[in-house]
C-alpha cells in the first residue's frame, strides 16, 4: 500500500518570501503521479501542481514549483513570492495511473504573514 | 465551464438517520470519486465510479453505498448514521482515459454533522 507523509503540521512565511513544504511517500510502483492540492478556509480542494514520476523535468506553475527526488521518495513544493491568498492547508497526494484513488498526506497548514 | 458541483452544502442529521449526498462532475468527465475528510486529516477514499460501474472501494462499512447515473452524476448514501460520520464529504471527477486525464478535480464538499 502507498503512504504519504507530511512532517510539517504548520508553517509560516512572510509575504513576498519563499517557502518549501515537504512530503515523502512510499511505494513499490515505478509509474505514478504526485500532486499538491491547496485547501483554503473555503474548504474547496484546488489542484496546485502535478508531477509524473517518469518525467525528468520538475513541474512549474507560475510561483509554484516542485522538486521530485525519486531515490529519496521526496516531493517538495516551493512557493515563491508568497501572497496572503496562499494561506491554506496544503496536501500532498499520490496516485497510480488508472482507476486508483488518491492517497493523501495529513496536510501542512501554511500561514502567510503580512 | 462549470466545475464539480455538490449538494447540499451543509447537512445536520441525528444518529441512526440516513443521508444522501449528490455530485455532478465536470462536463465530459466519466469518473466520480468520493472522499471523507474528518477535521484535521487528509481526505480518505470511499468509492470510485467509472461509466456507472464501481471501480474501487475504500475501507468503509457497508452502511456507505453509492451509485453513478447515465449522466455521470453520482449519489453517496450513508445509512444508520454514527457520530463518527461527521465530516466533509468531497466529490472529485476525472476523465480517466490515461495520462493527465486521470487528474481529479474536487467539488466544494458537503459538511455533514451528526448529532
């Protein structure tokens, strides 16, 4: 079974600074996808970024980028130029392609401070 | 285009009652998944449906059931409600044809409170 671990329950960052959220996962699969979802107080789960394990290049979406280290089974999210609207719970999630469900970590609560 | 929609937004029930939650996927998406998120935790998988057939089931009791309709909308039913069923119930849709189409997009959730 796959597991996802987020070891930082809470983090804070000053507005305009950079912050990195950590995630580790455990799997015996060779082909898989990893995701970061954001859940603001409004509770809607919003996709931030997606990474296919077979891709050599790490994904980037505007101010959000990831660093996948497959040997270490580590998948971190870097948020640059943090904004107040980035305040939310961030969940790391894992999925094997096909009809399999997402496996989520317990989340990291990020607070962006003005 | 409209995203995933869920109804109702909030629901209050008493122990022993039954509840039905509804979800409409993004237009063109054929798969719907249901997740339970208790306070302070990540979502836990309950069911996945694809083309009206159950494709996966999480570790939940038989009190939980679901179905998918020809228009790909879905209902989640929970019988004999327990206090521990209080949670945010999330619906996610995906096209599920491989590659990036496996990405799941979530609705706003239904907050269920069992008293």
